[in-house]
C-alpha cells in the first residue's frame, strides 16, 4: 500500500476516534441531566449515539476494504477450453478475425485458394477447441533436435543420426510434464539451411511449422551464425515466444561452454531474455577413459525441462491465445493479398477495355483535345466500374467530378505533353511519319486513360484517399511507371495492332499521300501546344 494512503488512513482513524470520544462524553453529560426528568428522551438520545458511532465505524471499514483490499484476480476474463483457460478477449478478437475472413473468402474467385483458406481457418478453430500447446523444435540440420525430442519424451521417437536431413517432415509427439495442466505437442521439424532443392523444401516446411508454434525451441550446437540469427529474430519479431537451447555441451570444456553460452545470451538479449537461454546435452557421446573403460554420460536435459515447465505454467494460456490470434491475423492478411491481386487483375481488364475503346472512337472521329481528355483519358464510366471492383458505389456525377479533377492534374503536371513526346518517338521507329501524325491523338488518349485508371486504382485501394502527397504524387508515380522503355514498347505494339492497323486498312490512297507531306516534329509540336492552350 502507498505510504500516502497509510498516512491518510491513520489520520482518518485518529479523527474518528477523537470525535467519537468527544461525542460520547458530551452526550453522556446530557443524558445524566435529562434522564431523571425525561427518561424516554434520554433513551432515544442513547440510541442515536450508538447508531451514529456504528455508522462512522461502518463507513471506515467500507473504505478500508474498498481501497486496501486485494483487487479481483479476474480482471481479464478467461474461459475454459478443454483443460486450458484461454483469455476471453483474445479469443473474441480471433473469432472476429475468422468471421471477417469467411466473408473475405467469399470474394475470392480462385476456388483452390478459397478452399485452402477455409480449411486453415477451420484448423485454427479446432486448435482452439482442443487447447493443446504446440512446442516446435526448430534449428539447423544436425543441431540435435531429434535427440532433444528423444530426451524429452524419454524414449526413441525418431532416428538419431548426425547426417544432415534425417527428419524430412514434421513429426509430432505427445508429452505430459508434471506441473503443466495441459497436453503438450512436441513437433520435431526438418533442419533449415540445408543444401540442395530437397534441403530448401525441408527448410520451408520447418519455417511453416515454426510460425504455427505456441512456443518455439530454437536449437544450436555452437554460437549463432548469421544464417541462424536471422530466422530466429524474424520469428521473434512476428510474435513467436522462443527459447534458445545450446545443445551438445558435452563436446566442449567448461570454459568454452560458458563463453559460448554468454555470447548467445548477449546476441539475442533484445528479443529473448537470458533466462530463456539454456545449455543441455540431449545425447552425450560415450567417453573412453585411459584404462580403456567406456563411460556413458547421463543426459543433461533438466535445465530445459525446468524452463519449459516455468514458461508453460506462467504463460501457457497466453501463448495459446496469442498464437491463435496471430494465426487468424496472418490468415486474414493472406486473404486480403489474394483479393488485392484479384482486384488489380479485374481493374486492369477495365482499364485495358476503356483505353482502346476511347482510342478507337477518337481515331475515327477526331475531336477537340479537351473532349479527348474528358471522354477518353479520364472516362467517368471507367472510374465507376473500378470503384465497384473495390466495393465503392459512385453515381455518374461523382464519377465525372473525379475524372475532371484528374484530367486537370494530368495537364498541370505536363503529363499530357510528355505523353505525346514519348509516344511520338516510340511510334516513329515502327510507322511512317504520316501515320504517326494520324494516330498520335488516339494513342495518346489510350496512354492517358491508362495513367488515369491506374491512379484511381490506388485511390480506391486506400479507401478513397489519395495519401499524404495527394492526387499529384499518385499521378506522377503512375506516369513514371508508364514511361519505362519496356512498357512503352509493349504499349506501342498493342496500339499498332488495335488502333493503327484498323485505321490503315480504312484510309484511302489520296488521304495517305496528303498525310505523307506532313513532318513528324511539326505535328507533335502542334498537338502539344494545342493541349496546353485548351487547358
């Protein structure tokens, strides 16, 4: 209890006692004076005194119980699942995540991905209901993981062999530890950082199992290499509670063992406390004495067992709940990524359709530059359709408003003139000068429509927000992406097949002769100047 509160209670008690003594003394004199003349009134006065003193003492006791008594231990509500009590608020959040996930999965068009996500969400729910704690043994090949499991289980559960790659799949074993009121699943994983395609595949299996662990036991047989440090740190950063085990200490002198153990604690102290770094010998090697006698050293696994028991007793409930919450969150992120890829693919189809429709209309029916921008470069109907893909309903007026705003941005940033210059240079390597002059307006319209569409994808992706840099930054980014040589080459090839060739077939010989007399640079400069003047 704080010192200030103790002083306040002492002063309060002193005042109450002082007032009580004064009140009793005063009223006793009054009682003696009136008891002879009015006994009934004297008795009522005595009853009043007793009631008043009782009320004061009762109030004091209530205050003491309220502010100095023990706080309720069940401030965090928990519910029992199987043999484990799991924090209620964390499971509720996980349940909400899984509920939201099921809604997301309904939007996924890929039936294989959809089924895989549903199966994994059901597995998370099943893990919660069973209430088992998963302890994953993780580390490099031949670090002694299987030997460690053997020592924990107390019997041979897998082949113990110093050759890397012995464990090719995750193996699960049940374990009961005294003092831990839940079943423990020990999961032995393949080694990481093994050579070859098969080794890489086994490493991926091990990492996947590690991300699903309630508690991770990372096993090494020497100081941490950088290639070991990185995956351990990564797993700790995503929220994996980890123990670091220095195995095979029987191969080192006491001095070397202490040095390595100290280095391990120092290297991981930012994400693993020193108390969670232990030294063991799960499968000590036989020792031959000078006399020729061979001694079988005893297994030294007790430090790890003690730490496992301590961690699981103190944190077991939270470890299970945190892992369920983490798995549901990661599953939701995976679903969102799939949906985002799907939305981008659908948006690209919409943009592709509108850019060539607009280009075709403008090519066969030349229009003023302002109309070209309003109807093709920033087509309002395209904005509405992209919005629907992202779950945003827009009316035509709002679509026109957004389209006009982006069209003005294209001109103010000089992107319209830049687009004309880029496409004119690209087209001259593929077409005759007179053809360039004829199609530059249509192809430019398609190009600007693409930039506008890609910009609106970013706008809808971020919940109708252009970001800190505003519409200007988004449009500039999309223009920079669209001016890359590899994209421009691909775009021009599409433009030739979808715009130029149909126009060439429709043009007559007389028109071609007249167009041939125009110089490419004059056409480009004239169009760029017109674009600036009109806006």
